[in-house]
C-alpha cells in the first residue's frame, strides 16, 4: 500500500513538470515532493494552510480531490469526463494535458467564473459527490448496522439499529474497493449476486486508530469461518470481546476465566431456562412484563411434563427469570444446559469434549508469539496458520509431527510457528444461544470492522400495535 502511494505521488510529480511550465512556473517545482503541493495550491488560488489538511486522514481525500479539480478547471478541462478521468487516472491525465498543445493555462481556479452546468450535469455531480462522500464515510469513519439475531440479547435486541465506529480501532483499507455503493456482499433485491468485483484485491492494511480493543468491548467483525468471500465481504457479526491476544481462556460452569481470573458477567447476560406453567399458557403481556424478548417465540409450549404442566424453553436474564417466578401460573423457572456437539475442537478427528458451559483451557494467539506444533496445537491453530495468515498447507503426520508446504514447494517439517497477526475471542451475551468463538474459534485482527457505539433506533416487530413496536427507551442508548 505504501509502495502504491509513493509510486502514484512520484508519477504525479513527473507529469506535473511540463504542466507547471504551461502555468508559467518552473517545471522543477512540480517534481519536488511537498513543494509541488505548495505550488499547486498557489496556482489554484487556494490558501496555503490546506497543506495541513492533507495530513488529516479521510479529510485529505476530499482536499486532494478538490486540488485536482482546481487544476483541471485552470486548464479549461471542465467536462464531466475530464473530472472522472482526472480523478481516477491523475498521473496519466496530467501527462496527456502536458503534451497536448491545445491545452493551455487559463487562470487560478478560484478566479474563474463558476461553471455553467445543465440540470442533468448538476444533479449527476451532486449525486456522485454524495455517493463518494457516503462511501468514504462508511469505509473509514462510521457505519450503520442492525441486529438480526438474538445472540447479544438482552444487551442488544433484535431490531436495534446502531452506529459502529471505524476510527476507534483504525479503519481498514477495503480489500475489494470495486463494489456497488452501500451494498455489503450481495446486490440489492437479489439473493446471491455478488456486489463486488475481485479484479483488484488490495492487501490488508489498517490506518492507526484511537484505541486498542479491550476486554468487554462490543465489536463488529467479519465472520471468520466464511471462506468463500474476501475478508471485507464476509458477513458482519457482533459480539463481546472476552479475551485478548496472549490471554489464556477457560469457561467453567458458564463462568469465564481469563489468565486464571474470574470475569464478571455482562450486565444483561442471558441463559437458557426451563419454565413449567400450570394449566394456562404464557401470554405476550406476561413476557413483556418480565422484559423477555419475543423473538423466535411462537408462544406455544414445547410439551408437558409427567404432571401435565406446560413446558417452555426460553432465554432470558436472571432478573427476568426472577420476575417470571412471580407470575401465579408459573410453577418453576430453572436454568438448564444447552448441549451442542459442534464446538470448536470437537470435530476434525480431534474431540476435546468441550461444551458451551465448560470450555478450554485455550491460548489466544498473539502477533510475534511462537507456538510449538504438535498433534494438539495443530488442530487448535491450523486455520490461523494455513487460512488466515496464508502461510501454506499444513498437515499432521501419524507420528504427531507437523509439515508445512508453501505454494510451489515441498512438504517440510515445522516444529514451531510465529504468528503474524493478533487474534481475539468473541462471545455473545446470550450465552446459551450464541454462535460465537466457542463454535468457530479465533477472530483475526484483519477481520475487525469496528466498535459499536450507540443505538439510534429500535424496532420490535413481534409486538402487535405500532406504538409498542418502537422501543423509544433505546433511542441513542450507549453500548456497554
């Protein structure tokens, strides 16, 4: 990425040499880094302090684009196609202008009259600017998301709309920059048509952020287990960061331990409960009064016990469970286990017998740290090494040793591996109903999208009347 920008800047400097001469400035000014930008601003009639704005990430994109358009205007290149070609292929277009005898210097852009545009041109320019500006904001500053599943309830509810900051942890340069505006991985109104082109795939690069991820942060990231799409086009997930790079994690009877220290539950953590009800069914009003989400509940019991009591299985906070016990028809509310065999490290020929409730110990990979490779660590870190870091193919031999084959090479023994990225462990606050790291493992740093900031709108489609569907009390609520 650095090479690309350096080469791009050098080419612009070279192509500006003759262009500056046409503007009655010594050509050498166009070839000197930084000084050419100063002269460029002079030629355009813009204030010199704009140079400082070129140092501000994101804003510098708009300033630089304006400088290019000013230069085009000063040479009477003001047609729509001039601006498009000038912005997209600046060095090439400047070189063309330099050697075209018909292209002549007019005056500083700020001294020239405003361009008279047709209504169509005016609307086109406005729409294009709005699309570009919104895309850059979405890529580098802040993006809106919605909560589609209950894995973070009761902290985040299905139907919450929230803003996610890209700048807190540092925005990523898009891996697939050629994509349909405002679409993630599929085209609008289609089921599977890709919204992006893979002709240009940029390497992972993250601009420096304001803070590091901390334990307890609510983080949006790309789903690591999706291997069919580029990283930035994988589905977005939102979970709470439980463990950081270099941490050792263990879960014992639903309690998380990090580096041997017991971690507090999130304030609105949820668990799975069995509810026994005598004769009458629970109503929506019953669940609403106990702050229990109605998502995925059809209000029908799953059966009866031997005593004829109606049996429900629901996910709720301990506080909601206590409220539910106060309803007269409710006979018992007991937390129950939720077993799922498809846990991380319980498949692929290596069964650790881990569960949702009892998991680990497991070490979270850290950039620069080394791990000895054997028949256990092979299964733990194979995806990190072979898939996320593209170190090559990895295989386990019958004698418990590990071999690595890089592209085009032969299988060679490998005793240890040094990680190239940091990794994180993410879990949902709905602890018994969340597809998270306990199922698919680690989240690499290049999959991190941003930090969840606040809810700006919330809609509960399970309620009957429109007034109840809007959760007014959640508007502009901060996410903790």
